[in-house]
């Protein structure tokens, strides 16, 4: 008697369930592999067709604008379906309306007739990403078609749910990566704007008052107009002058002269040059105007220029020519003058020690540099920059700053402005053991205040801290929780300090 080789139906059903489970597992791994969406859709269609044996199948996803994003199809022998017609057709609209798997009979999809259609949306938490369609289930090598079963439909629902979550997660990751790249690019731009670098010099600025100055610098620099820089000592006037020259495009050099550093007898020859033989042993020498030809002449502390030299400087600016000391011949010069002062020129004009016509000749454009106390949000940036630059230069490991030290640095008013902050930071780093603490800074600030000889009582840590907390409370309209968060303190700590 011949033995039967037929496989029992129960074994076939069991093998089919195992195949479905294995497919779901493999598909989960494939969909979470961080691949492009087109590859994921192709993988999805391949896995489904392997298990359910459709005569034709198509999967499509859409973008936020409603257009096709990814498309894969099998079984279209003449013209494959297009994403636009799939997403514009009635099947997609019905899937959106029903929100579940649909079964249809005897119709046509994108030019291909079918006897049976099974379509399921790819939706994750009501986010509809696209849909998957199967047409006419069949057995490979057989001519007859078979109906999709309830088990097939459950499998398709599971696959669609798994795929939708994976696709939506992939899109979110892609969006996050796009945002990360955008933020990285914005950070590059922001860093470029926070730290303007030119000819080896940098200006750290994020506070609005200083940003407005730099915006004006960018607008004025390419013009030939003279610029008058006003501001307290240490606010960065010389750096701004260098930035003006760097952005001007002028072919010549930037030449600097401090009008308060030399006596009047020497200052004239420094400005205009001197002819040889004027006195015994004197050799011919070019002055700053001549050296700055086609470039920029930076005249620092212009308010200290004596009246006789003011007249000669005014003539040089008006006539665009100079005469050397002891010379007779005029020498044409093409110079853009940037002058700077911390003095009140209007008061000097009123008392007759500064020429009003020279003032207006220098003041083509006037820029007022804010003191550091008016751009306090730049302090942490400057501190970090000065620490990094000093440690790089000295070959040191940057020490950490204690929270109290950071609070003190934020609360101090810096009468010497950025220059004082730089000296304070470099001194603290030089003297620090494991970290820069508030006590070390307090001593340095006290020493600086005493050496200034202004008769004021040196600031102590408690008064600086209290004044800083009061300032933050004013910024938060008295909201202690927000103030404590900004200060990096617990609210109870704030209360213990008397606030």
C-alpha cells in the first residue's frame, strides 16, 4: 500500500503562522534600521508579498504637502502606478474616511483590473502616512486565484501598524536630524556673530547694545566716512577700529597712534613725518598719515590732542594732504580716520579746549560703545573666551568656576569694563588651585579697587551677590521661583539669603 505524501492542513496552517511571525520579526528589524523611506517601503512590499502571494501590490507614502514621498509596486505589466494618481484616487479618500482596512471586488486600480482588493492605511496615532494595496491572492505556479482570508487580513493589519510606527519614527528622526543640522548651522552663524574674528582679534558680543554697534560697523565700514568712537576706557574701541578697517576693503594698513602717549613736540612728527636735517642728527621719517595711505589711521584719545595740533589735523582732513615737519612740499594722502575718546568732547568744546569744526570733521559717524555693566549677558561668554584663550596660550587646563564665582562675576559692575574682566579672569586662573572660587575673585576685586585709589570701599562678596539677586528679581518681576532657576539656586536657598 502506497504511503500518502500530502501535508496535513493543520501543518500548513502552522507553517503559515510561523512564516507570518518570522516575517513580522524580520520586518521589524528591517524597518528600524535607519534606512531611507524608499528602501523601507520596498522592504515592506517584498515581505508582505512573500507571505500573502498577491497577483499585484503597491505601497505609497505621502509627504506633508500631500505629494508622493515613496512608492513601490509589483505586478503591473504595462504601466506601473504613479504616486499622484494613487493619492488622488477614490481609494485613498475612502481609506482616510474609514480609517481601517477595506476589501473590494471587481474593479480597477491604476489601469489594472482586479477580482479582489485588500487595502490598508499606514497610520500611526491618526497620522496617515500612506497605504498598502494587495490585488488577487494567488498561489505561485497555479492559475486559480484564492480569496484573502480573515487571517491574511489580520496579518496585513499587523504589518501596516508596525510599518506605520516605524515610518513615522523614521520621519521624526529625520526631522530631528534636519533640525540638528539647522541648529548646528545656526550655531555656526551665531558663533560667528558672537565672536567676530578678524586679523587675529575677536569681539565677543551677544547683548543688543553691542550687537547694534557691530551692525553699524558692518554698514559703515565699506564707506570712506570718518568714524568717532565714544565710550569708557576698556570697552573695546581699538578692536572696533580694527574691525572697521578689516571690513573696509581698503588696500593700505591700519596705523594706530595714541594722542595722549606723546608730548606735543613729538606728536606732530609722529602724525605728519619729519624732513631730514631739520636738526642735528635728525633723519627723515614718515609719519602715521603717510604710513596709513590708502588705509586707516586710528587716533586714540583724540580728546587729549592739544589745540595747535588740532588745527593741523583739521587741515589734513580737509585738504587730504600733509606737510612734514620742516618741509615745504604738500604730500597728498588717502586716509580714513577713526578717532576714539572716553572724554566728553562737547564739554571740551564748551570750555574752548577742543575745536568744534574738528569735532564735526571727525564725527562723520559716531558710535557709542556700551560699558560692560550695560551688556551684562556678555559676561559669561567673555569669561569663557578669556579662560580658553589664556589657558591655550599658557598651556594650562581650564579650571572650573564655582556657581558663587559665576554669580559674583555677573554681579560686578567692572569700572574698567572688558579690559578689567580680562585681567581679573587671567589673574584668577593663574592663582586658582582646583577651581576658581568666589573668595579668590573677591580678593582680586578688592585689590583692584584698592589699587584704583578712588576712595571707595572695595566690594565684598555678600554685597555683590545681594545686588545681583536683586537685579535678577527685578528682571523676573519678583517671581522668586524663576529667579532661583536663573541663578542656579534652590528657592529655599534664596529665602535663606533673605529674599
